[in-house]
């Protein structure tokens, strides 16, 4: 029941003014950048022994497959030197930068000492170093081109504080194939990039950055070298910055991965000012809680700004020492612990991936053949509701909510990642324990049987 005060226009105005004085518009706007499906995922009861009917988490790109390797490794004694308790270089401790550079050179099959140590900046996670990198390359309101579908949180990372504009690069119209389970339909090419470039100009926004997810999230594949090379050439000709996000570079289990750093420096002339790279240990090492990210550039104009901005997201000295110990550890017999760990990770990723795709094959559900990352890109469009009064977005949301509430499966809906067609979902096959994953396959079978 309305009170006399609440019916008073001046009272309503004063109340709104008070609410706006308690927080900033930019703070409120930042929250609105988060994908809407996250609210659904957070509101549902999750599976646990106490809640056996709860929803299974198959939407967060995190790996639970490696605790038996990681926990013992992290519990080895670490010696803390006196200088670790004081302020550190903002870009990272010199010895840790060298360890990370050596690890990256090995991972990407670069020549030893190829990376300039002074050009490598280590920060608290991939999103932090990516935001800083974009902050140094573009002004607020300028555009970042992102081939679709793309990791939904990129919009938060690029817009919330850096104030950039995201321009989706649609690709389907620029390929002869129309098969949704053919990876080629998702590859950015010159025609697709030119079209996105022109759309930016029409919106009075200068295109400044092309951001590639390579290996790709959510597609679970690597771009072929020819695709990355075409993007590099296009960027150099247009004087647009290319950033290759290679956070899954060590999680490639079904094909050969070629880094943008290799392709951009084929003639040993350096990367030049327009090619940049970001990475983190969150995925390949399942160390998302340690927050260890890396940015690399050979654009000398932005090195110092990157280092200074990193003051806001430094990695703690103890985390650097901890991680350095893991990366340099040798097993009995002298084998690198990292190499043995990577082989085991690839084996387990391939095994989980095969278990999931076997169920999809059983019910002839189309998917993109996965070769990298922690997920499979699945086409569930044939299960979309046929109600003609619903928009494509409403159709996908209805199917998403049915998967969550009726079948207890939390997937990532494709339209939240700006996929061009509704009904596609990312299924993370590493975010569950063995018991939970077996149950998720059982629930997926039930869904497919009941919908057939």
C-alpha cells in the first residue's frame, strides 16, 4: 500500500537522488556488462551429496582434473628470502620473469632467449594484463574487434574500466560452407574483418585492436596458421593492434598448435609494434586461484605504461616464489615436472573429451570436433522450442532454463557469446569430479532420449 510520502513527487525525486549519491553510474554500469545467464547459474541449487538433484556445473572453464599432481607440488617447502617481504618490481621479480619466459619459450617452441625479459609483464591473471594492454593501445570509445562466438567476459574486461567498444566480427557470410559443425565457418578472414572495420566507422568509432582467442574459447579448437597469418597481415596493413590470447596454449591435445608469436616473427625481424600476446596459468595448470598472468609486447612505447599500470594488479612475491618452484622442479631421473604434468593433462583432457563426444555421437547431436581447451561446442538447435511467437534469443533461453531446471545441466548459452545462430552451447568437461561428470553424461542421455 502506497504511503502519502511515496506518492509525493518530491519525495520520489529525493529518494532517487539519494540512491544515485551512494554509488557511481560507472560502477552500476560495470555490473550490467556481466552475462545475464550468470544470474541464473548463481540462483540455482548446485549438485552436492546433500543436494543430489542439484544442477551440475558444466559452464565455468576451470579444471578439477589435476589436484593429485598440483596439491603435492604446491606443498613442497618454499624458501622465502628477506627481499620478498618488501615492495617488488611492478612487472614481476626478475628471477620469476626469467623462469616464466623460459617456460613460455618451451611451451610455444620458440628459440631459447627469444623473448626479451624486459618486455614481459606479469600480473594477477589474464584479464588484468589484457585490460592493461588494451588500455595502453586504445582510447576510451575506440573499438576492439572480436570474432564470434567469443568468451562472454571479454566484454566486461574491455569495457568496464578501459571504456572500449566491442565490435563482433561475424564470419558465416564470408565462407562458402554453411555447415555449423565445420570449423571453417568460424574463421575470421579479410572480408569479415573489413566488414567489421566499416561497421566501426559507421558508429564513429575507430577500430584499434583485433583480439584473437587462440586456442579458441568457446570453440575448443586452434585457428590454422594460415588464418592467424592472414589476421596478422591485415592488422599490419591497417595499423591495427593484434592481441593473441593464448591462455589455452598448453591444453592442446588433438592437433598441432602454432602461436601467433611464431607466425609474426617468421623472418627473425621481431614482432613489430602491432602484435601482442597474453597468457595465464589458470587453465593449463588449473591454477586459477593463484592469479598468474603474462603480457608480452615489442612495442617499446607501451612497455613502461604497462609496467606502471601493473602496479594495480601485481602478483604477490610469495605467489611468484611458489610458482617459480613448480615451473623449475625436476622429477627423479631429471625429467622436467612441467613436461610430465603437461603430458598427463593432455591425456586426461583427451579422455574426458572422448567420453562426452561418445554420448553426443550416440544421439547424433552435432558438435565441433574438439582439439584444445576444456570444452566442446555443441549444437542443440534441433531442441529449440518451436513457438513462433518467441524470438531466437527467447527460444535459446527457454532451452537453457530447461536444461538447468529439468535436467540439472549448467551449460554456457551460445548467444551470450554472440554466436550467430541460437541453440549452441559450450560444455566444459573438466569442471566436474569423476562422479559428477559420470552423472552429467547420464543426465545428458536422459535429455536426449526424452527430447527425441
